[in-house]
């Protein structure tokens, strides 16, 4: 946790949860149990990364909440307390010596927290597709990293109304070639399913079949580059039926049961 978030942030989240209230960003209410639940979510991702990298399984999906990709080093926002995917990536590096981790974020909202954490770091390649302009306001094409991390952030903004064709074009035309050049030792997915056409919080028109196709493309890339190693982490998704169907389609690819 401390490899991603500042001690002051961890302490502030714990204390705010204990008394109940609203975290830094003003859009993330918490209760007395929220801190422990957030630790369990982050711990589940760590356990999944360990299982995949130790060879116990090829891939894993973490059905966790609260989500994480809006949490920066020092601020909680967008329902996110701690950055689960970032914590998993840092664990992979610290405990298993990985030099190159890729995080693919297809949540409909840009993962500003994950981007900030790794913006100057070439050891984690952050790739995001997201509706733009939209909450939280970040994720333009010009945001590509800085310092040693220059070129290791890839943002692909999507216009409202975009659908499966635009996403498949982005994956085949940009994301998969970028992954093949980078050759990650582990691929993580910030798997938000709020880009579904039924989701009430955005205006992207993917379906559960679209998520199946995106998962298959990432799985093929993982087999080429990192022996199939993928850890997927649940982010957003606010239409419960669409979320359930999309997660099922995602998992069917992992288990080889997709049509």
C-alpha cells in the first residue's frame, strides 16, 4: 500500500472512515467499515497477482469494490479509496521482480489516479480508452508521460456515441501493437463495464459481446508476450444487469468457454 499511497493519505482514509464522512474528492462517502473493505479489495488483487505469477493460474479476475483507478497517491475520488490495480502492479515489481507491467483501462472514465502514479515511470505502461471529454477531465491525447515515463502513457479518447467498431479499431490499430513493442511481463486490466450501452453514467455503446471481443484480443496479446498472464480488476459498472452479463462474457474468455 505504501508503495503507491502516501502515509498521510492512508491515515486520512482510515480516520475518515472510522468517523464516517466524505473523502477528499467530495464525491466519495464512506462509513466505519469502508477502510477494512478497501484493504480487502487491495489484498484480493495482491493475492491474484501472486497466484498468477507463481504459476498457480494463468489469469484471474478480482470482483472487488470499492474500485480504484481514480485514487491518486494522495487523494481519494470517484468512489475510489485506494488504487487496487496500481497496488497490484507495484506488488508484482517488489515481490516478483517484474520490470514491465502493462495496465489496460477500458473503464468509461479515465483512470486519472493510475496515470498520475505511473506518469514518470517506464516500468508500468498505462493505456486507457475512455469517453472524452468527461469525468474526471483528464486523459487527452497529449498526456503521454514525462521524464523516464515519456511515451509510456497512451490515452485513446472516445467520443460520446462510440461503439464496438471504434474500440476494436483502437485495440487492433494502437493498443495491441503498443503491447507487442513493450512486451509486458504481466498485463493488468482495469475492467470497468460502464462503457456498456445500458449504463446510466456515460454515453458509450459497447455490449457484453464487445467486452468478450476486447478480452479475447488482450488474451491473445498476453499469450504472445507474457505466457498468458493477466490479472483483471473490477472498476466501474452501474447497471447491475449489464454489469453481470459483461463480467460473465469477460470470464468466459478467460475460461475458454466463449462462443
